[in-house]
C-alpha cells in the first residue's frame, strides 16, 4: 500500500496491475498486457501532469487501494471485479485513463507489429494502399462530361 | 531603425496571403507579408515519430486552444457547439488541412436568386474559373476530369488511389444510383514540380513530412520569394493605421521580441482568415471608425459560417485497410441542391474519409461503446480495427447575423491584443440537413455492405472552415468589401480570405478562397492607376 504522502500514481506495482487489468494480455499471448509492456510510468506521468484529471484519478485509486489493498498482486478476475466496483463509484476514472493508455499502447512498436503494421514512424517509409478498382474508374469515365 | 515603407503589405501568410503575394509581385511594387507564426519544418511533423497519433492530438492539434504555440492566439469558444480550428504559421491553416479541394459550384454564387435565401455573390463561377485553373496548377491538384456535378475542368494530375475503403463505399453509391466522383485533392499523385508523389503517410492534419500534400509554404511561398516578395515571420499585427485622408497607411505590429513596430504601406491587404480578419478590423477601431475599421455596414464579424459536419460510419465483415491521406477519396453531390420535399433549403456533400491509426480507432470505438476494458478488450478491438468505414456530411451553413466573431472583453494573446470570441448557434435548417444526412449516409453504408452503422449528428471538432465575417457585395450597406475585395470604407484596404464569402456552398472552401485571392490581385493590377481616385 502507498503511504499517506505518496500518490497512488507513483506506486509502480499498482499502476502496472491497473494497466494489465484495463488491457490484459491477449488470449493467444501475442499482445502483451499494457502494464507488463512498461507503459505505467508514461501513463501515470501523463495523468499527473493534467490538473483536470489527476485529482479524480488519484481519489479513485485511493478508494481502490482502500477497498482492495492487495490489488497489485491479485489475479485478473479479482482485479476486474475490484475495478468494476470502483468504476461505478468513480465514473471519471476509466475515461481519464483510456486516452493516455490507448495512445501509449497502440503506438508501441510491439503492438503495431502484432497488428500487422511496421513498427516504425510513418515517414519516411510510407505505406502501400489499394489502387482504385479499375472497373469503378471505367464506369466513371463512361459517365464523364467532356 | 524604422522599417522601409512598402507598396503592398499583406497580413497573414496562409492559403490566401501566399497566392495573393505571388500574383501581386507582378506589379513590380515592393511586397511585404507579416505573419505571426514561424516557418514550419517537415522534419518536425508528427509522422516522423512513432507516437504521431498523440502528437497530432496535442502539440499539432488544429485547435489553437489545445496547441498553444507561441504564435497562436486564444479563441473564446464557450458559446459555440463547433470548435474553431486553424494553424498559425507560414502556410496558415494549410499546414494542418486535409487538402480536399472542391470548388464552389456555379449555383453556389446565386443562392438568393435560385432559392430565395441569404444573398447572391457579386461575382460568379465564370469570374473565378481561370483562377481555379491557375491555382490548381500551382498547388498541384489530383483528380478525374468530367465530374457531371461541375463545369468541365481538368485537374493537372490523375486521382489518388481510393484504398480499400473507397472501393468498398463506391459500391454502395453504385447500388443506390447516387452521384459520386473522385475528389479533387491538393495532394500530388505523381511527382510534380520539385515535389514527390504521396506515400500514404496517413492523416494529413499534422503536416505532411513528405511534402506531397500541398501547403502554401512549399507551393506559393518559394515562387513568391523568388519574385522578390519579403516575408517577415513572428510579426503579429495589432492594428491597421490610417492617414489624415482616411486611407490605410500601414500597421502597428509586435515583432518576435514583443517590441511594437510600425510598418508603412500604400496598400494594405488582410489575409488573416475568417476569425483573424474580423478580429483585426475590430481591433483597429478609431475615432473615425468607432465600431471597427471598414465596418460602416455593421457586418464585420457577423454571418460567421462553418459548414457543420455529421459523421456516419459502418462496420464491415471484411478488413478495410485504411492507409492513405485522410482527406477524401471521393465525394457525392447527390443531396447538394434544394429539394423542397426534404424539409430544408440548400444541401450537403458527402465525403468519404479514410481511417486513422490504431490509437485513434481504439479511442473512437471505445467512445461508441464497442471496445470495453478488461478481458474482452482484444477481441472487441479486432472486430472494429480496420473493419470500419466512415464518411462526413458537410452541410451548407446559411449566413446568420447572430453568428459572430467579436472581441472578448478579457481574453488576450501573449502580446495583450484582445482575442476573438465566437458565438454560434445551429439553425433549424442546418439541424434538419444534418438529420437527413445521417440517415442517407447510413443508408449508403448499408448498401455497401455495412453490418452495423452509427452516426455523430454534429461533430464538435470540425470548425475547419471560417467564412462570411466581412462579406463581399456591391452595396456598402449590406457588405464590407466590393466584388474585388476592396473595403467599401477604405479605398486602399483589401480583404482576400474566407471572410469575404457571401455564402459557403457545401464544399470545402480553400480552392475558392485562393481563386478569389488571385482574382483580387488581378483586379488590383487592372485598376492600379485609379486605385486612389
Ligand atoms: C484541420 C483542418 C483541416 C482542413 N481541411 C481542409 C480541406 O480538406 N479542404 C479545404 O478546402 N480546407 C480545409 N481546411 C481549411 C483551410 O485550411 C482554410 O480554409 C484556409 O487555410 C484558409 O485560408 P486563409 O488564407 O483564409 O487563412 P489561413 O490559411 O488560416 O491563414 C491565415 C494566416 O494569418 C495569420 N494571422 C492571423 N492574424 C494575424 C495577425 N494579426 N498578424 C499576423 N498574422 C496573422 C495566421 O497566423 C495564419 O498564418 C482545413 C482546416 C483545418 C484547420
């Protein structure tokens, strides 16, 4: 458990477990859990630096720790149930977490590669895209004004 | 040392300012443009980075209130359901735009005559036709000649590839027999001038790192500077000054170091966009013009038009990979003109967009309640990721004097210049149009094979198009500038940006904004001998 003076956002084990609850590993284990992927620090920092969302998130996490002190070490089912209870009492919690979390998770090279994308920035490599269906183009040309 | 007086002083280096500068340089007059923003570097754009999606949403957000670059001014948006968007740099909002490049249509210029609403423009499509064509050449436009919805014109480059989404959605339009046509787009499909063809970096709105999507810093400005035009960045114009005869004689501006400077000029041209222009005119109030410069009609800052937008999407069984420029693969003008049976006047265009990246798609699907947190997250995401296709409806926003840009009594920019406040309400006509569009959009998605459809009846983050706040006309009582952009009240003051639109049509405005800027430059050249008579 965190001490009175430490924000739960600074509790690395708690944040890791929280992110692994929100995005757990996929069943086929190809996609890692978000906490295990090491996104905790970045997500916690993004929340802590946002004065609009930091206070409600901190309050909700304090309530979570109060309710389930061993959240960080509990199994997934227990964590999911605990988080559902907190979500009901603190509806701002999950929406505040999803924006920084999804940005971090779905821009991670491991995740990108598993989704079938190259794990690199778009530039300079660019991407391939499907050409226009030639039959559709022929159709349009037959209707074209001259 | 005082600044050397110039012949022509342009305020704003965006879409219109750049086109105008390039053209007016032919007069041989000295031409200076003052721009509050900096030159952008392609190497700084988000697509150079793995976290391009979050950069697009933060430091490259198209909202100045989110982005908060040093060059930005804040906009009070508490009284508008649509967020005003723009970019402040050399290139203006074309740094952030999607480069969808339709022209206004001939009937858009005579809405009063045809439909009995709003007002007619004092010029028509024919006046602008040569400038549309010239501008297409300079910007580098891709498209397919022969759209039956338009007078014939030939884009200089072949159309961009539709991608899987465009190919899919086109089948829906075919089934229903609705009009559709590949978009004119200011993105080059082949190498063109010194620029390389599009490599599908993704949404263009964070700036194009490859330079395939046009922005005026890479199209007009290099050739304008070669003609001798001077561009001074980091210069924020505070007000336009007048001489004893009531003619504009220059401006006061804050330079990069925050020092107040004076710049004298023979002709002053405002190109600061539909919000920046009325802001500057209102900030230029004086004893002679207590309600703001060029505002004897009382219309400066009134009649703000946005093109309210609805979004319609569908989920498809088959994968629809979404790479490609975001703008638009094809458009439909099926519902463009008035049909009384629909319950509203005028109409809207439909524009097929491409998907965002994985993070954007995950957030959008979560907002629709389709992707939960927890053990079901991955399965649900796999069902939506690259399995959706969407389109936008861009509605014609008729001018209303109650939709305004005014000066905020408290908010200022970093130089202490009063900031604009936008007050805007959707009209009943627009509301009906948006409703109609959400139904028809979902109908065509189903026809294309969508198993499920959804809609956002009014997209809040869609205030891309800023028009109407200093409109043109022949009567000084009902307009701010004449048919060639000259302020009725001040003979040597011109306005060349989207502010001068009389009505907005139902297409993106920039092709028309730039054609107008070129038309006004040519008109000044023609009338230069008698400009001060
Ligand atoms: C995200 C986004 C997507 C868009 N997509 C499209 C699209 O697909 N198709 C389309 O047609 N249009 C699109 N637009 C709109 C398009 O960008 C604008 O219509 C166009 O750029 C307007 O041109 P302008 O010259 O009026 O103003 P801008 O291009 O906005 O330029 C105005 C310039 O004036 C400068 N300025 C303002 N005030 C001052 C001052 N006091 N002193 C000094 N400088 C000043 C600003 O810094 C700015 O650089 C989009 C816009 C955005 C934001």
